[in-house]
C-alpha cells in the first residue's frame, strides 16, 4: 500500500536498479574508450620504434654494434659509423646543461622563494615563453647574432686567454660545437627553470616556516628546500637534456655539420638530428637510407629513456610532497 500519488516500493526499487544499470553501462563505456585512447598513443610509440627498426635492418645486419663505435661516415664507400654523431650530440647537450642548469636553477629559486607576487607571475610567463619560440627562429638568431659574436669577440678572447687548453684551440669559425651548446642552453633554460620552480613550489610551506621559526636565514631555509627538491631538479635536468639531445633545426644551422671528433669547441661537428635533417634527402641508396634510419632509432631510444627517467623522478617528488 502507498499513500496518495506515491510510487510503490517495488516500482521505486526497479527504477533505482535501472538507473544504476544505465550508469554502470555508461561508466564501462567511458572507461574502456579512454583506455583505448591511451593504448592507442602507446601503440603509436611502439609502431614508430618498429618501423625504424625494420627500416634500419639493412644497416644493422651489415655493421651490427660496430655502427655505434666507428668514426667513418662515407656515403661514397658506403661505410657508416655513428660515433662522431653521438659524440657531437652528447657534448653539445652536456655543454648546454653546464650553462643552463645554474641559470635555470637560479631563476627557479628566485621565482619560488624570493620574488614578490606581482613580479613572479610576469617573469614566469616570460620564462615559459622562451620554450614556445620555434627552433627555426633560434637558428636564425644563432646565424645572424650568435655566430658573428662568437667569431669576432668570444672565440678570439678564449683563444688568447685559454688557448693552452685543448677546448679552445683552432681558428675562430663562429660555427661549431660552442655555438650549438650556447643555443641549446637558451632553449633548455625555460624547461629547467619552469619544472624546478614547480617542484620547489610543491614543497609544503610548513617546511619553510619551520626553518625560519628555528632561526634560519632565508638562504639557509632555501638550502633546506633545495635538499628536499634535489630529485625533482635532477628530473628537470634530464628533461632538459632530452630536449637538447633531440633538437634539430637550431643545432643544424650553427653546429657546422662536419663528421669528426675534436676536443676543440671551436671546430664544426655533427649531431644525430642534424645529420638526418641534412642528408636524408640525398640518400640515394638503400644502405645510406638504412644507416640514417638507424641513427634515428638510436636517437629515439636515447630520448625515450631520458624523458621516461625524468618524468618518473619529477612525478615521484611531487607526489611525495602532495601526500604529506
């Protein structure tokens, strides 16, 4: 029995079960549809790796592991070795980190710990804006501004004052490893600065207040915060390294594009990305094309490992402090 106009209990229960069934069905569809999207992106990564592996199978079968440790790059004789390209990629990237890491960390500390609110927001926007500039623009800036400055001012000064070191010997071309490292440093700086700032801001304010309450100075408090955030800063550095390793156009325009290994930062060099950009259109034989695709495969694996490590470290640090 029900009151006037009321819904019988059995009918109400049936309506609730039907609504619950419809909701569960929608939830099931939504969950598996989004899962399909996620696995679709993941499958694209594996598909790219598979295609590069099959495309480089000819070079892999001929050269094997020797491809990674041989210095000869001679398309005429069809002898290919990626060691100068790996060397140029790693040296230019580490040179960029050597310059960008202290600058980016200083910017992050200022923005998260010292800057007033009215200054922090516009400065953060300007730092992140550097990451949005296309690499071709950096390359043009490198050709018309950076390279002449290095050739006429920086490299002669380094040669006259530090010419006894093997890093600063040779003629001042302007183009070369030093130019590539500097332009990569400018491109990596916003990545290191913005991610390090986010990691520092993820640390609870109670830690800062506790340090200041115990009599620590602002610098001593910042040192404590940096010790807590060091893993995240390492992750930001690895992300910057991944960007530097994979950069193509800006490096191609200023590195000089010569396949050789030299200790001097003044000499032209080659990177893995720049050799692909420069020579893929000229690859007229199957072995030439296969060697270039194998370089792409090496670059793909290297950048994937660096980015995965960096994301894992940054995620672990931010998760740690958000759950405390």
